[in-house]
C-alpha cells in the first residue's frame, strides 16, 4: 500500500513520520526502513535515536538510496569489486572520448579539456539517472529530424556507450548502483512485508523511481512525505509545489501500474476527514512566521497587519558588511543567552560567493561555525608536490614548476638552500635543460669577478641542484611509456625516496603548533586520498600512456577530488547552500544574498543541452529538468529556506556590487514587503555604533575608527587593549601611524650595531638616506637586497661604459682624438671583450652574449669617444685619474668628518675621472662622472642632501689629495651624459654642423668655479659646447667662498645623518621635488614600509641656483677656508 503524507513546510511531516516509525518498531517484531536524502541521514539518525532509544533504534534503519543499494548488494554478494569515484570517472570519460573522438560530429572540434570532460560526465550521469541508456539515445536520435539535437544525441550515444564499456571493464560508479539494485529486487523480493518511509525528498530521479516501484511491489506499506498543500497538479500549475505534485502523479501512476493500493492521503496542512493530526507537532508558534509560510509566493495571501518582530530585512553595501552584520547579530543573540550556536543556520543560494566571507566574519567575532562544504585539494602541499613532479617529468624542468615543487616543504631540502636556488635560477633565467647541466654562472651576477667565495657558493648550488634533479629524472624515465600501474608505482617510489610521508607528518605538527588544527588534521586524509588516486590510476589506466598523457589523467583525477570539513564541535552555527542544506527546524535563520538573479537563482542552461533541447527531451520522456521546472524549483528552495526558522528570520541583500553599480533586490524582498507592509528595513551598519563592540577584533576596529574621541567608551576600550598582550603592540603601531610618528629604533645599541659608531659611507649611501631614511635602513641596515636578474639593464650598461672609458682613456688620454674611426672601433671591441672575460665570466654558457653586447653598446661608445675627442681638442684640462679610489690603498685617504661624542664618519667611493689644469702655477682640479641616464643638477637639491656625490668627491680630493696632486683649487663638478639625445638638424646638414648640434645637446651639467681662466680652460671656444657655462659667466657658477660654504653645508649634512642614524631615526619620509614623481612607486621596499607618500613626505623646494646660493650665504657666514693660492710664474 502507498501512503502519501502531504503538508506545507513546518506542518510536521517529519515529526509525524518519526511518530509512525516509533509505533511500528514498538511492536514486538516490528521494524522500519527510513530513506532520506544523503545529507539528511545524520540528522534523522540522531532524531530517531533520541525518540526511540538504543534498543528500539536497532529495529529502525536510516538510509539514503545509495546506502540502501550498497547494503543490499553487499548482503547478496553482488557488490562491485571496485567502486569508482568522481576522479576515476573523469579518467574513464577522458579515455572514452579518446576512443570515439574520430567518430564524433558536433563535439569533434572540442579539445576535451577538463571542463568539457566534467560537462560530459554531468550530462551522461543525468541521462543515466533518468534511465536513459546509449541505446535509447541512439534510437531517439534516429526518430528525430535532421538538426543540432539529433547530432548531439548521436554523439552522446557514442560517448555514453564508450564510457559504459570502460566502466564495465574497470568497476562500477554510483550511477550504476540503483540499476543493479533494481535488477536484484526483480530476482529477490528483499523487502517483502517491510514498512518503508521516504521523507524529505523534493523529487526523485528516474533511477530512484524504478527502485520505489520495486519497493511498492514487495513491501507491505510505503509512506512518502511530500511538501505540498494539494496532492496532484492543477491543469495550469505555476505553484512552488508544482514539481512535487508532478512527483505525486508519477508515484500514483507507478502504483496503479503495479496494482498497488493507494490509501487516502494524510494532508497535514489542512483539516479534512482523513486527518487526526496532533497540531503540537507543527513548527510555528510565532504568528508572523506562520503568516510568512502561508503567504510567500502566494498572491492571494492576506497581509500581516502588525509590525513583524520576528522578521528582519537588512540592506548592506558590500558582502563584507553583510557578513559582518550576520556575525554581529549572532554574537548578540549568543551573548544574551537567547540561543545556542546549533540553533542558528545561515543559508546562501550560492555558497561559493558567501562562504569564505561568512567564515572570516565568524572567526572575527569568535563564533564556532561549520560550513557544509567540500574544498578542492589542488592547492594542498602534498597534491602540489605530486602534480608538479609529474608535470616536470612530462614537460621538462620549467622553473616555475620546480620552484612550486620545492616550496611545498615536502622535498626534504632545507629552506635556505631552496631560497638560494630560487635567487640563482631567477637571476640567470635558468629553465628546462639548464637544470640538467652543471651551473657555471657567477652567483653574484654581472659585473663581478668570480671569487673564491663565489666558487664555493656555486659548488653548494650545484649540490642542491643535483639533489633536486636526481629524483625527478628518475621519475621521468619511469613514466616514459608506462601504464597506470607502473606510473602509480613510480610516483609512490618518489614519495618514498624523499620520505614525503614523514615530512607530511612534520607539516601537520607544525600546523598544529601554529594553531591551525583543522589544516593539520587534513594532512593524513590527503595522504589517504592520494593513495586512493594512485590505486585508481593503477586500476583504470591499463595501457601504456606515457608521461604527458599520465599527467593529463592525473590532473583530471586530482581536480575531481574534494576534501570535506569535519565538525569541530556539536555546538556550531551551520552555513550551507539552499539546495544542499537540510535543517532541523533551527530557531533562527539568516538568508543572505537576496538579490535579483542570486536568490532565487536565475536558471541557466547547463551541460550539453539548451533550454529548447531540454523542453524537447522532456516531451520525449527522456529528461524532466526543463527551464520552467528549474524556475519553480528555485522558488521552492527560497520558500523552504525562509520558512525553516521557528522563531526568527533575518533576510539581507546587497544594494550595490563591488564596482559600486546598483543591485536590485530579489522577489524574496518584494514578497516580504508585500506580506509585511509595516516591516522596517535596516541598514547593515548599526544605528548605535557601540553595537560594534561584540568581540575583541571588531571592538578594536571600532576603536581604531574612533580613537581621536576622548569620551567613553573609547577611553575604556583603549585601556582594555593596552592591557592585552595580543593587542598592545597593534595599539602602539596604530597610534604611531595616526600621530604620524616616524619609525625609530628604540634600542640605541641596536642602531650602533647596525650602523657602527665609526661609520663608513659612500656618497650614494648619503643620498639614499636623504631620499628616504627607511629605504636606507632596509638596504644598508637590514641588508635586504632586491632580487636582480642578470641582464643588460641600465645599471649593467653603466658599469660597462665606465669600464671601457677607463681602459681607453688610461691608454690614450687626450690622445684619443688622434685615433681613426677603425682604430676606435677596434679598441672598443677589445675593451668589451676584456670586460666580458673578466666581469661577465658569470655567463659562460651564453657565447652569443659578447656579440649582442658589442652590437648594442659599440655604437654608443664610439659616439662618446667622438665627443670626448672634440672636448679634449677644445680643453686645457687633462685627464689624470680614472676610477680614483677614495679610501682605497691605491687612491687617496677617505674623507673624514668628526662627529659629536667622539665618533667619526669616513666617506669612500670611486671617482670616474679627475682632470687637472695648471695655469700660472695654479693647479685647478675638476671631477667628472659618466651618466647613462638623464641627470639634472640643482643646487637646491644639494641643500636638501641630494646630489652630493661629486661635490663630496671634489672636497675629498682637495683635502686628501695633496700628496697626489699638490695644492689644488676646485674648478668644478660635471656630469657627462653618455646617452646624448639625437641632435635636431636639417636634412642635408654637414658633418661639422651635426657634430656641433651633438655637442650642444650633450653638454655636461654641473657647477663650475666662477673664474674666467677656469671657464676658458674647460672650453676654449667660450660657446658652452662642453660645459654649462660661457665666458660671460652665464650658467651655474660659484665663487671659491661659496664653494667653501657648500663644503661646510655638506659636512653638516653628513654629521646630521650620522647623529640621526645613531639615534635610530629611520622614518619613512621620501623626499622629492615638485617636478618629480614620488620615488615610492619604484622603491624596492614600498611593500615593507606601507607609508602613504601623498601624506608623509619631505618636499624639496625648487630654487634657482642663484636663490640657492643666496640662501647658503644667509645661513653660512664663515667660509671653510679655500683661499686661492697666489699666482706663480709659468
């Protein structure tokens, strides 16, 4: 007999079913079987155990359809030897597509990507669950007219047939269990005389209907609960219960077909002569929730006239605000003791969008939460280890794959060795075959000679390289032409060789120690999962496939694996999606994301069929899932979700998306507004800001937003967080940032250890400090060096140009003007080769680099030599030193600045070129620096601590170079532009005119002594071709007295820098002029600093050179004492 128990949600169908079961098992020999959806079994077992007690529970079984089939097949000895999961099915589908690929029509051009394979699997599974075989597909296709659907069904018939053939040879999947159960029940009436209940289903698949048919034939009575107000569909039925009424009609047809009697239905939602239903089992004691259940999606329903205190509607401006609101409300209910966590459920239609935001918000508020989800395993360290290893074996030693493999932490290689390997391979762009050869490139990169220490580092790197390569090469060889069993064995051998199981256990211990208990517990489950995958590979990949194909199949298997969460407590808030969650009448429900197209979800075509295809297949009796049925199902899911609450309902929606565009609320919100006209909508942000103080983290965020306020509760909050060890440092950092307090090293001894009491600095370091003290601290205090690639960048290009110029000018000096063009080019090539052999020995594996280097730099160097030749012909200054070392044994002594407190600062460096001119017995000296980029010289920069380099060198030579040059007079500093801009000349201009324009466009920048002898000595023409000054003293000039004041100013800057470093003053204070961009954008340490350069910076005032000198005069009265020596006879 078939019994229908019908009723709307909350009418007590499940409670009444449990009561009937209790009555049956209460009899001496009575027993019952309860069949429920898979995700509902745990709740039902617990509820029945509480109702029946252990003794009577032994005579009641709670099963899903899948578990029912497994039990019956196992008892009769017909259980499949191998049960294939989703990962195995993905492999079989891939192999099946490979089998029939050449015979396909409409799907022939598809790449058989993982997404296509998943879609094909879903489609074949849907057809199979509806009892549609490959033969039926082929027969149906033959009956259709020519068209796309006919071609699709033909292809699907081929694919389904090949898949089933593969499946039969390799085992059985979940979709094969119910057909096997039906066959078994035809042979043996296993449920003869049984009492069977089916509860909580909103519909049945074709396979499930076939099983129910077998049960109806043999069981004494079958009870089916259906969530509907009337049993059978109306002629035109758009009700939310329409799909369920169709299910009732199908069950009735099955019963009639098998001559099974149908009892009068129990309709629990409405009084009738067949009902004797105890109303105490009904869900709702709250009037507005009962009104909601009766009126939702029912246009004829009466409105609720009073304000609904049990229903809350909230608008949020972002997902984060919405989830924060939900967590805050739950925390408030828990604090007030109104509910426990297990009384509360949060439902989203698309859990993928909301789940992580909700979990993060609940953690912030300290709320225990269980998200009913399964996460992909693809990002877990063990899985990354295996996938990367097989990828390397199949595709070669791509550096990205090798580094991902190493960074799993499971290889047994020390993290320091991995870091060194990463720096080296990224520096030298090593990949693929170069991993298999000994490395010979300099670990220090370009521009450095390979030292003994460098050779030792290189040996360690090669040892680590061999440690990486050896097991992977072994795996590559083993996978060549391997079948599934051999490939799985090779992977397992790799895991054993590298002790991955032990390393994984240590990872779990480390995670446990770090407080990541959930992640720690997942590691052993991941190992078991991986072993299952390898077993599947051994079972289903029966022919040799090779490394590349094995990688594709392994990726398919691992991509299909998921890892479920395990509840950490019996008292947790449940988060689930509307289509999966089965609630136990929670007291409070939060329905989030009630926006148009989101909840209810707008139905879209899925799988291989369009909506038109589905409608036609529904007419043919092959499918039941049509566009119209999905719309009804979505509204039914919304109805079930909202009406599951027994005491309180909270509905929230977004007013705008992440880009700020307005979002419309869904029909759920419209229905609430219609049913409850006095419903007051809320904003997710509380009316009283103090409501934010529900937990420590949000309370700290609340205080941070209001810390400038000096009344309660802000004073109390500050005192509380200052007393908490976990929050006190955060509070201190917050206040420092808000008060714009600079970074300061509080431990002065630490500052001295980092920077030294006797400081040795280069001119470039001084400029780095005045550009930004924090950048200086990172680079020279912490010695945190940015990673550099070994390539011909601007810095390397400059080093090469410096070297070639030094070599050629040392050899020829001013005599370079006498070289012919051919001689110049030959000398340039020889110097470049010398540099390559000495300084670029780091790249011996690239013999073409010298050719590349020559072709790129030789024309630039030749043009520089031409300009230098012109300069030497027009100048009385003669180059006397190149790459002069300041503070080096073969140069001059370091420049010394005495510091307060007895310390001393030593300035060192290298001067590109030193020129002298002797006139009237006086030696004038100038320094020149070659620049490959655009260089602007401003005296206002010097006053701010910028562009001090050449002036420092000039003053260092004058004070420490007497033994080398005698008494000298500073003649100036000049920056030589190596990359001169192209001259603008008319077409057909003479070579002489072109050279003049080149000289004009490339003239040196800098500061020159205001002395006609000096100016004329630098450029006899007096036209300013070579220097930024003419004989009429127009340009950047300074007197000797002003030079002395500049010297004193720079000394003061050096002493101030030393004092500030000794005090640990390392504030993030970038300095730049009004015409400059913020240096923070290109700073290597911007991510470490976190400062806002638009708020905290030091503006360099742009002054004319004359104004800068005037200010220098005002602030510096006493000259340094640079009197010009008396003239002597020639």
